[in-house]
C-alpha cells in the first residue's frame, strides 16, 4: 500500500538486493532456513510454469546433469540448489 503506483519494479529491485545481502549470513547461521528459502522459490517458479514436483525433479536431473534421479530437493547440495533456483527463474521468465 505504501509503494506508489508505477514504482513496483524499483521496489522489487530493492527487495531482491536486500535478500541477496541477507542470504549468505542466513546460510551460516541457519542452514535449514536458508535451504527452505530456495525450496519455496523453486516450487513457486514451478507452480507458475505448471510443473508438478515430479516435473521439478526431472528438470533438476536434466539441467544439473545429475548421475541419478532424485525424489526430493533435500538430496541436492547447496550449489546444486542455487543452480536449480537460478535455472527455474530463467525458465519462468522466458
């Protein structure tokens, strides 16, 4: 309600910048909460792309070049989780 009409893009850039600054600190202090942020972002992107959980796991297998298929995002390393998040955002943006 406080953001003036037409300034949404600017507000989103500021929000994303703040998230980027806080995430490394969160990873050290609370790795589980850090991972949960990525799970939420990945499943949100999947929802906007009309993908099921199984589709997300298959997509992760393909784009991350995994050696075996996964049944949960918890099986991914931190780096793989970050890469999947980035690729899911790229997929939903076009």
